[in-house]
C-alpha cells in the first residue's frame, strides 16, 4: 500500500496529509508558524493536478507577496514535474484582481490597457480635485483623503456606499463626494488605483452574474495563504468567487495563524478566520502542531512571548527539529553603531564557518534602522540586499534632502537643483523650469546661475519671480552659514527652512512618519563626517554600489515583509521601548496595538531555523540627543531558560566612565575610531586592526584607559580628569 503513496505525500505528517487529501469541501488550516501551512498548500496543488481533479488554469491560489508566488510556482514545478501544462492562477490578491479586471474592464468603463496608478500619481490627481473644488490642501491634505479612500476600498465600499457622515470632519464632510469625483476622474484617465483592483472585481461580480458564473465554472479549487491578514474587500471577493457551489461544498482552502496577524493597521481582519466556519458550514478544521522550522529554544521563546497576548485562538506548537539548539541570544550594546558592528562581526564569523550569506537576515522594526547596517556592510564589503523597499540612500526623502545639500556644496549641480526647485511645492510649473533650462543652455551657465539671470529680466511672472528670488537667497544664505555651523546642524536648518520637513509633517499618509525618521537618521549619519564634502562623497560611493540578485547576500528587511520566510540565522536589532513595541502603534491603538506589536515579535523570532539573535541598544540618538533606551518589555517576556543574555558593556565599541563617552567609527579610516565625551573633547584610537588595540591619542583634558578583553577584543574608556 505504501508503494502507491505518491512521492509528494511522503514526508508529510498525518495532519498535513489529511489537509492535502481533503480536496473537496471547505477547509481551514489553523496552525502556528513553521508547521507547514504553505507546504500543505503547495502539495495540495500538486495533488489536485496529478490526480487530474483540475487543470492548472482551474486553480486559484492567493499568496501574500509576489516573491511567495514565485517561490510557490517553483515548488509546484518541482513537485509536478514536466507532465502538466500551464500554471495555476497564482499570485497576490492585487495581481489576480488586476488580471481579472483587464478582462472585463469595459464593464466598469475602463479599457483593458488601463494604467495602475502609483501613490505619487494618486496624490497629484487628488490635489487637482481639491483645487477644482476650492478646498485648501494645507488644511485638508490630499494624503488624508487618499488614506480615507484606501480604508473604504479595503472595506469593500464604493462611492455609492459611503455617506457624508463617513467622511468625518474632512473638508467639512465633503470626503464622500470627493471620493465619487475621484473615481470619475480615474475613468476619464483610464486608470485604476491599487484598491480598485479588487473593489472593481467585486462590483463586476455583483452586477454581472454571468461573469461571476463564468469564474464559478472556471475555478474548481481555491487556496489562500496567510488568511489571517486578509481584509474585508479580499474576504468579499473570495466569498463571491466561492459561491458557485453551496457553501458547505465549496472547494476553498484557507491557511493562517491568528498569532501572525500583523496588518491590522491596514484593515486586515483576523476575525475572517473565525467567520470562515460560519460562512462555510461544515468546514473541516485541521490544526498542525508540529513545527519543522525552528529548534526548541527558538520555539519556546516565541511561544512564551506570544502567550502574553489575550485575544488568541490558542494553539499548541512543538518542535520536530529534535534539537534544543543555541539559546536565543539577547545582546546589550552601547548604541546602534555597535549593534551594526557586532552583527557584522557575527556574520563574518558564521561565514568563516561555511555558512552562506543567503541563510542570514536582519529584521528591523522601522526602516530607518537599516542605514547603520548598510553602512557597516559596505565598510566590511559584505553583500547585502534590502527586501521590500529601496536601500536607505535611494529613498525619495533621502534623495531630496541630499539634493538640497548638493546644491549648497556645489551651486552648479543642476540636476539636484531641478529635483528640489519645486519640492516642496512652490507653485513653479514645468514651463518655468523649462525657461530656466533654456536660459541655462543658451547662456551656458548652471541652472542656479540661470535663475539669477532670469531674476534680472522681466520674463518671469511676478509670483514666480518672488518665489525664485526667495529660494536663491535661501541658498546663498545656507552656503554662507556652511562656514560657521557644523554641517549636520546646517542640514537640519535647511530641511526646516526650505519647508521640506514641514511637507512631510503635513502629510497624513501612513509612510510619512517613517520618512521623517529617515531624515533624522540622515542628519545623524552626517555627524560622522568632518565636512559636508566628505559626507556627499561618501554618499556617491554608497549609491553607486549594487548587489546582483543571484549573489550570495545578507537580507535586510522589515519584520512586516519577512512574513512566511525562513532563515538559519535571524538578527533582530532594536528591541527597545518606543521602537519595538513602537510608540506610535501603542499611542494610536492602545492595547490592541501592543498585541499587534507582540505578534510582530512572534513573526520575527519564528523566522529563525537555528539562531535568533536579538539586540538592544543602551543609547539611541533621537532628535540629535543621546537618550538612554529602555529595553523592550518583550525581552522580559522571554523564558530565561531558553535565552542567553549578554552585555558587551565595555566591548571594543568604547565606553565611558565619568563623562559617558561615546564612540564613532571613522568611515574615512576604518582602522580609527573617534571617542567623544559629552563635552565634545575627543580621543582618537589608532587601531592595529578592526577589532581594536593600538595606541590611544588623547586630545583635551581627558584620561583614557585601554582594557584587554581577551581574544582580539579590547576596550577604551575615556573620562574627564
Ligand atoms: P509560516 O507560518 O511562517 O508561514 P508555515 O506554516 O507556512 O510557516 P512552511 O513554510 O510551509 O510553514 O514550513 C516550514 C518549514 O518546514 C519549511 O522549510 C518546510 O519545508 C518544512 N516542513 C514542513 N512540513 C514538513 C515535514 N512534514 N517534514 C519536513 N519538513 C517540513
Ligand atoms: Mg507560510
């Protein structure tokens, strides 16, 4: 009998096998991290195909990211071999929604080649609408309306479903009407935004039963991964598609883990899991309890932590890895720089032991934390890739800020000037910029010089002339201040005085607080350089570097984008109150927010197969001031028996006594560190190698002591005499 078991079923445990074989009727697989939920989905598709229950094109499978979709395609390819033609409809809700919408675009007054708007286009469009309605954008920011419309769309609400009362105070209750106007504009432009991809599907399914019936006939099997993070619109969409059969016979399989629901802030509803059994009566529920990913120490840490949450469905989780493994380590470091240095050293160590960079990841809570790691890896020459977003210096707000600084350092940098001449918006249109260009070309001078020339003529309209005059004099002023102010202070002033910081402060979109943090981090990073020129030089070199996809590289990403993935070694930096759990989430959503943060911590730890290495910095620089950080409450919630707490205390990062000195790595000379006390007296340590050691040069009225820590580590202490 065993001989008849197909290959793909071997190696599955009993529950997994049952989940794969229960092809007909609704099925909910509810299970903790690493129990093989995704593996069950993939194997199920293989099973449906090899037993010829359906053709590939008759299977609809929803993944959470495009990356997951690609991986799943690959896995299915392996499992099924070359025998089966075509591929299932496999992708994210958005990508599948877009594919369906293109087929029936005309039913909602679009053409099949409609454009999918990105956020920038969307905002520009909303601003035009606000302008047309005489609504003051400063008072009622476009991004706020974008956020409201996004929420409505996530809830499956079209313009006809919202009333003025739903718009709250926005533009005195005109939000709902603007929503309708916005949707009309999109039709004229033959465009859809992200939220429309599903919303318009739903509209079509509801209004055109024949179209829905076609998909009922087409999709014989439906599968959904990461179901705990589906929102209302996604849920409605799935339910409509599953209605081809009586609910109790629908071939729909969803897998999820309530403990990994981390997108509540984007409208995901973990209740969708609970609703499943009600909507699909008689649904089979299978729980998987064996974890094949992590060692028992890692699992124990994660399970103990998540048990502090109250609203849970409750599941048991046991490791099947059969190894206690290394304890989860918690390292206390002096600051984020030492954190990055420690992580870099550990990565190099593992690498020497034969481990690949691909098997390691750094998962951060907030994207600004990435910079320090990126810098360190560049210094070390370690390959890295940033997943789910641009590298730090490629982010829009960073590029804008750098453009300002470049013009100050080099007034003839026309590209940079052009980038920010109308950012923030100063009411200078394309035609004005064109005029500047023409003058610059004909007079063969820089854009800024051309601007000066034009200011002497009558060619500019009065308003634009005064705007440009103001901008030019600001740049003159900044350039002159460069002599008298530290460049990082000047940078902060430039961002304030130009209105750039205010632009993001006024911005109500969910990503603007992150952008403001990135800007602060940029200013902070400038302090490590002697001059503005030195800093900009460094940036050019950093931006020039690129890691090819195929190369062996450490992954850096946010915890949110790590869902579903796994790595041998996972570094989890920044476990400090306010950062993780995030103060913002707790302020906005209170206890529920804290629980969502804790689930994020659970997701983070359970990404690790062999090692989870947490760190906490004792000091963070916030708003240009060093602040003592309080270790995250999540650290207290870890089981002591599975955790190893280390304090690098006075490691080679430098420590202070008396004065509380801090250390900085000198980027220009990797073998030199600069130590500073709060009074800005400096000590330089020439190091014989990266790990410290070597003579100390003391400037100012300071005493220093070098301590040998054994191995190749040493520490420097600096204090005032
Ligand atoms: P998450 O909740 O993090 O998304 P998951 O439940 O989807 O996790 P998978 O990613 O499917 O879990 O599986 C975790 C790891 O365990 C994978 O490497 C997978 O190949 C492996 N695995 C799953 N089931 C088995 C099994 N029966 N025997 C051996 N390895 C398994
Ligand atoms: Mg999974």
